[in-house]
C-alpha cells in the first residue's frame, strides 16, 4: 500500500487494554493508504506520545488486523473543531472531514513492521476475552431457585385454598 502524504487524524488515548505499548496518554495515528487496486483504506499506523512523528513515505507492506469503526458517544464530541484530534475511531467520518475521498468501511490496525525511528509504534493486539462464567452461573441458578420457591409458595397456597373449600363444603352439609 502507498501513503499519499495527506494530513493524518490523531485519535486521543489515555491508554489501551488491547495494546501493551499504549499505557499512557498519547495518540493513535490514522492515515489514509492507497491499495494497489486504487481503493483507499485507513490504517492505524501506531501509537505516539506526542503530536510529532515522521510521515510515512513510499510504498509499504504492512501486517495488520481489520477492525470496524466505533460508535460515537452521546456526550463526547467525535473530534476537536479542526478535526485534528479525534475521540472515536471512525475512518469514514475522518475521511469526510479531512477530504481523503471514499475509504473502506473498516480500518486496518497495523501490527508490523515498526517504521525506522520507531514512531508511530505499531504493536500486536492482545485479545482478552472476559470470563464471566461465575456471574452467569450465579444468575441462572439464582433464577432457577426463585422459580422453585415461587412454585412451592403457589402449591402451598393452592393446597390450603382447596382444604379451606373442602371444610366449608363439609360445614354446609
């Protein structure tokens, strides 16, 4: 892919849970790239702690992961007034505001190679699936226990109501 040298979009980060290199405040550098077939895709080139980093040059081969855009929040702006610093990873909105042209509806999270000088710093994503099985087990067994208790209450009341009706019938005769 080839990076055309237009202005990048910086996504503010206060740290990342899926990347070991992004533990402090900094920015992810999003750049448009042109594929050999002429289509454009946005690439998250990596993490920088300041707004100064070298621009990509020429044709490059990268290894990365396809990721889908984030949804904007209700109470947080997508980007600053100039469109330089973003809070949401939305390549379509970035391309529209920055005039990059039509881009793919996803972006590529670059994992390698590390560019000369090391900035921006790409890194492999670390998958962390949440293990909430205990919470699920407690919830479902708790709901099952509630159903059993409610059935027991219903059965006792029904039996006492039936016994009360039988007594009233025997008293009436």
